[in-house]
C-alpha cells in the first residue's frame, strides 16, 4: 500500500506563488501525493497538474448539494474542479468554525456521494492530552464523524494532535504509534476493510522529521501544513514516502 503525502496549504499563497510551487513539485512513484490549495486556486492548480500524478484536493466542503449557502462550496463543485480528495474536520474548522463531528459526518456523506476520497481529521487538544483523555476524544470523533459503509477505497483518517499543528511540537514516536494502533483497532466496526484504511499523522511534519515519522508502524502517510508550502521541503517529504 502506498503512503499518502497530503499538503494542506490552508489560506496561503497567491496565484503566482501557486504556479511557482506546483511547477517545482516532483512526484515520486513510491507514494501517492495530493495537494489542497485554497478554493480560488483549484482551477489554476488543476491545469498546472495536467499530466502529473499529483492529485488535487480541497480543504473543506458543504454538506448540502446546492442552494443558499453563501461562501460555501459543494462536493460536486470540487469534483467539477478536478478534486479527488477533500480534508474534513480539520481542527482549525472544528475550533475556528465550531464544526461538530455530526457536521463532519454530513460533509463526508456528501463528499463520498460525489466520489471524493475523504481525509477525516481527528485529534486531541493539549488540555485533553494532559488530562489523559486522548483515546476518549479520538474514539468519540471516530464514532461520530465516519459515515456508515465507508472503506479503505474512500476513507483516510488523519491523526492530528491539535497541540502539534503549526507549533513545531511534533508528537513523540511513541505517542504517534500508540494513537495509530488505537485508531486502527477502533476502526473495526466503524468501516469496511478497516485494516487497509490509511491512517496519516499530521502536526509539524517537516523535511527533517518526515522520514522517521513515515517509517513508524501503521503509518499510512502524513498530512503536512507549513512544510507543504515550500517545494524543496515538500519534495523531501514526498521522497520519504514509501510503498509499505
Ligand atoms: C495541518 O494543517 O494539517 C498541519 C498538520 O499543519 P502543520 O504541518 O503546519 O503543523
């Protein structure tokens, strides 16, 4: 199974920078690669990626199919723009936009219904981690965010401890392995084909630590924020990805 290297650009870069970054990205056969630019640049990115094995993803979608949802983007629109992936339930949306797991689930239903692969993010806050509540939080988010009937064909889970995102504080290898093993065990009963669902790690992955993180047990790949904005760094991370 190929590892998945996913770049979450968040609300960064302009059109010229999008062109520059994509022109310098180098896909490798060993890993699957997806980049998730902001909505306004999906069309541009799609054209720049013609002929490239790098796939296109979005950072969110609306659960409804169409209608009076000012500012939102539907799953069908993402497919229309060439997306094959969508990130859902990122902690910046769970926290900043008060998104509940129930809403994440509704978005996942809509996205999968349109043929998108969903990357569902879960993770505990620093407070929850310190209180020893990590597993309880992960289990709750898993149970409440994953629609019935998904399988490794369209479901990816990203374990992203909130305290590790954009902080430079990566979770320890032991913490990552333990969380991934816990998630893998809990997926039984929550989806089909649970042993093949890719479980990614996200949280301050960079060009220096990627190889070590990608070499950990049960590692399906990485979700990368900051380091996905620099071609050299992201290319190094892509090269560290492997076919397990
Ligand atoms: C993210 O945005 O999902 C993320 C992991 O960010 P960073 O790599 O910057 O910590």
